[in-house]
C-alpha cells in the first residue's frame, strides 16, 4: 500500500501563494495529482502529472497553479499563486499506479477575502 504525506496547507489572504507537497512511498512510475473538495461541493480535479511529465489542469486554475514532481524523491508539488477565496477547500494528494489509486489525508487551504 502506498503511503502519502502531505504538507503546505494553511491560511492565506486573497492574492497570496501556497506550495503543497506530497511524498509518496510507491514507485516513481505513476501518475500523481491533486484534487480538492470545498464544503457542499463534490471533489474535483485540480491537476495531474504523469511519470513522463505530462500535465493536466482544471479550467478554474487559469494559469495560477503549477504542478511538478521530483521523481528521485517520489514527491509531487502544487504551487498555487494568486489564490482566491473560492480556492478554499481540503486538498487531497493522489497517486495512481497501473491497478491502484491511493489518497492522502488531505490538507486544509483557506483563502480569506
């Protein structure tokens, strides 16, 4: 089983930045990504990155976020800039291997207006 350790969440004012990190114990050959879930909303994709570096972003990102990975450390990052109050949510790290998908515990991101 893959274990995920997340960090970087917190409280920030609108327009500020945060950098989320997630270290995975699984193999480097996997897709990694971030999802989020706000109160009274469904969980939604934020960004993913494949083992070869191909990235995918949700439309609401609008160029504000950047996902990256360090294969040597099996870690995925999410740099979030120009944060908006509507970005407030619990952010979940995920790792998808060929046959299995794993999730972190989630980290709270709160953006004040």
